[in-house]
């Protein structure tokens, strides 16, 4: 997703956030041109947007404080789902490293969302460190300052083919 799409996602998603938290849905439809609403998606878009998304932070925090139990329940469900998707991606990488390496920038979103939702270390990290090649920030360079290298090390490079 581009930085402009992140801002659109935040603008469309935040007004729906309370309804989303109170729904049974894990993936909540937002509109034709946007990904479905999830807390991981909101947190990722907010982190990527940095200063440009700062006006949304207080709204998100207010909703988080008001619906803390519902928020934590969604985080738990989504964390499990993102972990599963990340494991599937890594298994597919093991089967075909060349294809998997080309899809890394797209799929590392799962690992980033997991971190933003509180999973700082994951069981797959030792494997990832073994195939990781340090390099440039994986997404738009203007987003890089929003992701400290020590916490988001997997965003500063690529993986071996």
C-alpha cells in the first residue's frame, strides 16, 4: 500500500473502528478501493504515515481506551491470524525461495503487524535471521524513520533467493 493509501485507510477506517470492535468480524469491509479494516491494518497505516497520520492518533487512543476489552479480543484473534499467514508465507518460501524472496516486501506486513500488536519476538525470527540480508528499507524511504531498526530489523533488507 502506498503512503497516500495509508492516509485514506485511516480516514475511512477510524470512523468505523467502534463498529468494527463491537462486531464479530475480524476483517471488516471499508470500501471497494481499500483493504478490509483490522486493528493490525490501522496500526500499520498509522506507523507508516508517521507525522502525516498524527492527527489520527488521539482518535485511535480514545477508541482504544473506551473499548479496551473488545480491542484486546480483536488483537488476540488478529495476532493468531497474522501469525498463521506469516508461517504459511515462510513455508512457501522454503518450497520456492526465488518466488518467496520476490514476495517478501508484501508479506513482511504480517510480521510488522504482529509486532505492532505486541508480538515483538516470534518463533520464526531465528529462521528469518538466517535468510535475511541487511540492506535498504523495504518500503518507501519516507516511512523508514517511523520504524526503529532495532525493533523492525526485518524491514531493513531482503531475504535470500
